[in-house]
């Protein structure tokens, strides 16, 4: 197995120990792009949405962002060597079923019970498997010469379960970045079926409606704010072109490193085509073409929460 080679830099990779940054919050928030940029800038590896790793490898038709079938990717092969249960049929079915029965927002009240620790030991096994996977990812990342792991799972309940499972003990330090986006942009994006690459070609995910996006946006943001630390920095989708993440990462103690690491994109749940060599970001402004009634509906219902994240002109075009 070939391991990436690095060039000398002003900061010795790994001197701080392997760290992890978890992206927590809203979907369609630029997380696929962001995790790749963080990996490039800070000597890291982008592992995509870890929450879906069991499902991606269970199906066997996913392409890794390195453009190899997931089961043939050297990075994930090394993870599976350390955690063979990642491809175990029974464990895979259990993790997939737990995700399906727990993570949808229709279970919002259940999320609260879990966070309040009212659910007893119901998810102990789930957390145990999470910890085993993260340990394998940490060991593999260190072997491959990375100093940072970027996880774009985003789901706040998954982040809470990961954090309280002790999974982050495999890393020298762990941080979170809270992702937010204008709900009108989220509504329009969810209306548009998202494509992803598989071994058999491009496939499409299910779309949603603007009306259904409202409770989704609320549940994800309210719960995300609840499970992250009070000092967790916010990053708005609309600020990605300004590269505000550089200041946030600096505040977290990360300096840009001059690493030349090959194959640092290993997202299983992402669009790998979009990850190949992009260093600029273009805002998706398709929500401006939404019918005025839809924009007004989303704005009127969510205005108090929009102001919390700095969206001050909900009824005007941007």
C-alpha cells in the first residue's frame, strides 16, 4: 500500500497530534466543498459523511471521491483492515436500520430524549460501533501521513452520539464547525434532486418540497445549537467565497501547512466529481427564481431564527 509523501513545511505535520473537525448543521450548506478545502489547507483527509459509511460499503456501488470503488479504495481498505465489522452484514444492517429509525426529523422528540439521556442503553451498541470506526479512521489517517480528519456527517444527533461515545478519544483534539444557510437557499436546493456517483453511473437522490424544508431546517439547527459547545464557531454558506473558514481554523489553533499529500479526498457520501481540484466556490443563488409566495412563506415562518444567523432581510431579494 502506497502512503502519501509530504514536502517540508513550516509546521511539522502531526506535531500537534491527529485532530478531527466535525461539520455540524445544515445540509446543502457547502460541506462537500468545505471539507475538501480544509483537508487541502491543513494537511488533512476528507472522509465525507461518516454516518453513512456502513450503508455505502454495504451496498458496494459507491465510488470513493478518489474515483475508485469504495471497496477498492486504499484508504477505506486500510480502515476495514482495522475494523472488519464495517463490511459485516449483520452489523451493517443494524447500523443502517438504526439510522433509518432514529435520524429522520419525524423522530425529533426522540432526539430530545436521547440527548437528555432518557433512552437508557438503547443506543449503546450503536455508539460502540461508531467508536470502533472512528478509531480505525484515526489509525489509518495517521498511517497515511495526515494530521487532520474532516467529517461532514452534519447530523446533530449523530454528532452527539459520537461525542458521548468516546470516539474522539482516538484524536489528540476535536473541534466542530456549525454550518448554517439561508433557509430559502436550502428549500430551493432540496427541491432539486442531488446527483451522486456510483460504480454504475450517476444516480439521483430524492427531492423535497419547500414546505417540508421548513421543519427540517428548524429541527437541524435547533438541535445542532444544542449539542455543540457554546463557543463553537458558526460558518454561513454565504461566507464560503470569502474563505472565512481560514480565520475560524486559525482561532482553533490550525495553521496552513504546505503539504503535498496525494489522494486526500475519500468521501463515500458526496459527489466525487465536484471534489476534483476545485479551489474556488460559487454561490448557488437559484432560490432567487423561486415563486415569491414560496420565499415569503419560508421567510415568514423562520424569520426569528434567520435573524439569529445573520439573515436580516428575509423579504427582499439578495
